[in-house]
C-alpha cells in the first residue's frame, strides 16, 4: 500500500491551516484553537459592571481564521458599536488536561499582542436574552495580532505595560502585573475545561478603557519590550 493510498480523499478542497509568523524565524506557527479569557483585569470588570474579585475565570472562543495579521481591520456588518480590547496572547507548544500551575510555563511557545474586537451592541443584546456571544466575538477578522515572540526571548512578563492608542490618543493603559489570573493560572484553569494542545492561542484579557472604533481610525498597541501592532480600521469588505 502506497502512502498516497493512506491519505484521505476529501469531497471538497481542504481548508488552509491558519498560521502566524514567528519573529526572527522563517517558520510559521499553526493555529489549532483560539481561547479568550473574560474580565481578567479588575478595572475592566468594574468598567463592565461586574465584581472584580477572583471569581473562577470564564472562557469563550474565536475561530483560528478570525486572526488577522499584517492587514487593516475591516469594519464588520450588523453592528454600529464595535469596541477594541487590547490583550496579551499566549501561544502553546504543548498541552494536556488538568495542568498544574507550576507546569504551565513550560508549555508556552511564545507571546504576542492582539486586539479582541467585539460587536458590543450584539453582545449586549445576547446578554439580555441569555444567549451565547458568538456573533459578537467570533466574526471574520475580529482578532488583529502581532507576530509571535518566542518565549525564550521573554525572560519575564512582570512590570510590562500594555497599552492601546486610537488616532494617537491613549485609550487603554495598564500593566501585566494587574492580571487577576496570571498566565500560568489561566492555562491551568482552562485545561480543567478543555484539553489544550500545541497550536492553541490564548487571549488573556483586557484592561479598562475599551471603546468604539470608526472607519478611518488608526490603532496602535503594544506590550512594553515584547511586541507591537499597528493597523487602520477600513471600509467593510464587499462580497
């Protein structure tokens, strides 16, 4: 039996595997899943009308092909209130279930900065009706991201500022030290609910200051000494 006989014969062309570039490497990082943590900065929890205490974190997902690299963010349909949320993201090189906090850092391939765009009006309507947030979060191009910075190039995440500017004005500014659940804790908690694996991306939460964007806006964001990202908000895509 030849190797070709073992390959599946798809009824339609197989979708491409989403991937992200890696700084100082000619290789790409294949993305398996994208997880997001809700309300992981106390000031943002208060901003959104919630208790900032360390309640067990909750998670939702975007789709791997929602990630957007090197392109402008097209304003999405069905919404007139799209908000930016700057976040540290983590890329995993291995996973598992029920991971101990002490073992979590060893699973990290690298880090980056991204924006979790949210159709806030659709989210508010879903909250009122007790419905999932999928339409508000997991829409096309909803997660512009930087390239991935290898973990060995990042000795520590302590005392690193995270910020976002809109048209040159600072809108979000905090420090990774202000995460309610630190990165190893996020990984450990997430692994209690899902089996994590190599290729997973985890957005770790956003600080206060989230707000709406308009077509033509210029967004700049960064994590001090780690990664930066810059793009514009463009006209909606046609077709």
